[in-house]
């Protein structure tokens, strides 16, 4: 496993842990898991800490040029495919969000009641979710192509 693949895996772990913590903070835990909230939050913080340390060590190794080649042509090709996929995802997500906001605003004006997705706090949560999914798409694409050994 190359450094960049390890970095992609740790990025997936860190992103999922932070996104999980965000969702738990915003929406809370399901009714059956409330008794285990301490253990779940502790596990999330451990994953965040471990993934952060892995990424810190890999970044330090890249900056000091210790431990071999940092990036080669294969890594650049995989990274470019990952950024391409994220770009397409973000364009579709943002255009869909804008269209949804326009439609929700029109429906809210026609009905006289505020539609859920036209509220500013829901738009913020959707934008944060899009950000987390974009990071997961990038890292997931990298892991996919590293496993295919392009």
C-alpha cells in the first residue's frame, strides 16, 4: 500500500468520523442508542485522533522526503481522476440545490407556508453534507483506482 493510498483511507476515516459527529450533534442519536452515547462519542473521537495522526505523519514524511518517492505519474493520474469526479459531483449538487431552492421558494410563496428546504438552516446543513460527500468522493475514487492498480 502506497503512502497516498494510506492517506486516502485515513481521509475516508477522518471524514466519516467528523461527519458522524456532526450528524450526532445536529440530529442526536436514535432512541435505542441513547444509552451508549458516551461510548459512541468516545469511539468517534478516537477515530478522529488516529486518522489525524496518520495524516500528520504522512505529511511530515512528504515534506522531509524520507521513505521513498512521494508522488509519481500514477499518483498524479489517480488524483486527477478523483478531482474530476469531485468536480462533476459538486456541479450536479450545487445546480440541484439552486433549482431546489428556487422551486421551494416558489412553493412557499404559493402556499403561504415556509417549505423545509427553503429555510436557511436547512440549506446550511445541505451544503455541509455536500462538502463531506465531496471529500468522500475524492478519497473513495483514489482508493478505487489504487485497488485497480492503474
